[in-house]
């Protein structure tokens, strides 16, 4: 189950997703993946530990990274100030921040409607965290 808390903003109430437990660890993810496949826990763990480095290098090479069943990761950047007046003035030294963005994978059915989203389990149930 997933948890939410009620939050008041500008006179209206909204649900805000919250995590009540500690994050799942690489060990736990490796254990579950190993149970679902023929790959050993150690092999799965090694792949997970190196995934960030590999993805970082690929994005540094100017590529996005699309992982089947997960989604697409890509870089964005911000420049210093409010931009430049001409394209010639825009230099790499003016880039002040780099971020990794993520778009979850999804599937579209008839009429191009989103029918399934990766990372949102079909048994997801929301529970008010203040009620437990």
C-alpha cells in the first residue's frame, strides 16, 4: 500500500504522497530480482551497483537511456542568469546546473489513451498515513 497525508494549500486540501518506511536497498532489490529470474543474487547486485555509472556515461555521451519496463532518463541543464542575447554568446561555461530527468514507461491502447504505466503496480492502494 502507498501512503498519503492531507495538505492544505491556498485554502484547498490535497493529497501528498509520503514514505513511512526506509527506502528499499540495493540488496533487497537484488534479492527480489534474483527470485524472479535465473540470475544469481550476486550477479544482479553487481549489475545494479554499476547501472548508475553506465547510465551516467551514456548520458554524458549525449544519449538518453531507455530501460524497458522502467522508463527513460535524460539530462537537462540550466544556464547562468537570464540567457544571452545572441547564440554566439552562449558558452558551456554558462551552464550552472545539470539534472537527470525521468519519464516513466507507459503503454497506450485504443484511442491512444494511456492504459498502463510502469512502476505503478496494479494492486496499488492508498491509505491515509494519519489513520494508521
